């Protein structure tokens, strides 16, 4: 199923009843197949999920380094839009559609050289020679024992 834009109706800091794990719980509305759908999604505040939650908060322009998380319970995210997708999953023996918040991975900036390399690879052509780097500017006569070479 494709990603869709959802509006945050409300968001709050919550704690799971089973393990006590903290999350940001979102009540969302979106349109699927021409019908208004209201659903829930969570961003977990756990060691395993913290980077994903940070990325989502950045997408929502919520600076967690300078703002207090209690602002979320006071409506700081209400009315904002975020991308979501739906995926069928089994929970407690029953199939259901689960809403997930899209959080693109952080990536490095792409430069023209990267684009030319990608284009050459896709076309099955030789990869253009890279511009000189710091490593290429090193003198050729370095005497480095082979066991110290990392690759």
C-alpha cells in the first residue's frame, strides 16, 4: 500500500500497559480509497526505536533538544501532517491493518559526482573517475607495513 498523508488529530506521551515502554501516541485522520479513516500510530521511545522517533519529530518540526516533551500533551503536534503507510499484521491471533509513520533514514547530501556515478551504474557504463581526494593527494612513497592496511 502506498504512503498517504495523515493529519494529527491529537498526540500524547503514553506508556504501554504490558512493559511500561514510553511512546508518542498519535490519533490520525487520512483518506483511503475515498473514505475518511481515523487511526492510531505510535513512535516508541525505547533504545531500539529512538532514532526513528527522533527523525519523525524532526519531520514534524519539533525540536526535542530545545522544547519540552510535555508540549506534545498540550497539542504542539495537533493539526500537523505526516506521511503514513498501512500494513496488514497479525496481533493476538487476529489480522488487522496497522498504521505506521514514515521516517526516512538520515542520509548524506548527494553531490553531482554521486549522481553521475549512479547514472553510469544504471546504464552499465564505466564509472567516471572521481575528483582528487585527500587520500589521492598523499605521496606515493609512504612505507606502510601491509599488516597495518585495513582492507
